[in-house]
């Protein structure tokens, strides 16, 4: 468990950001399933994006199958890269669009605990306001996480019938 936490900490940026305002967390909650969940099967079931394998492979596996975007869309899967070491990732489903710089995410196993995080606030903290870096709310501490995470992008929720269409997006 300690190694996992150290690995996750090593992947995130320690760059300082201006204090983020506390989000409205009225619907935010943590659910403890009867069996611990991983992020991949949870995101697949919740989104309908039928990709398999480690979360760190989803961005490439979506090529030609699902729309890929740099910005969030309701129902899309966010792909975080370097979450728990090189080549490792994390995925979750956009459950609400709050503002241009804040979304809500439904995801599992965020803190390595197998829990489900519902309507978890996520803030775009990228210097260019382009959703390339985010911070995630920790409902257990009622505070923004101290680390930033790199975002590869957002997959789906719509399928792509023509692989050439992806290049134009």
C-alpha cells in the first residue's frame, strides 16, 4: 500500500497553484461496494465505452473506435496518464459539467481503496485552460488533492464509424 501511494505521488506534479475555491459537494459521496472495484471495469460499465486493458492503454485503444477530445463532454471517459507510475493510468466518467474549468466525475479506486466516488469534483488547473492538467477533490478530507494529474484526453461517449474522422477532430 505504501509503495502504491509513493508511486502515485511520484507521477503527479508538485507545481504550486493558486488556492482553488471549495466546490459545491452536495451530491459528492463515496460508496463502499461489497467487493473492491478497479477503475477500468467501473468506467466501462458506467460509460458504455467497451475498451479493455490497463487504464494507461485506453487512449491509444480508442483510436478508430471512439471520438477523442481534449475537453470534457458529459458521459465521456477522462484518461489520466502517469497516475501510478509510467504507463499507468486512471479512468473515470464525466457525470456533470459544472463550468468551463470544473466537472464532476464518477470513478472507482481513486485512492487505492476499491471504493466508488460519485460526483467527485475535478478542476482544470492547466496553465492554458486546456484540460491537460487537473486536480481532484478528496471527499474523505473535504479538500482538493495536493497533486496535479496529467490528462491524455476524453474518450467518447460516441463511437467513430470512420477512422479518418478522428484526425479531423
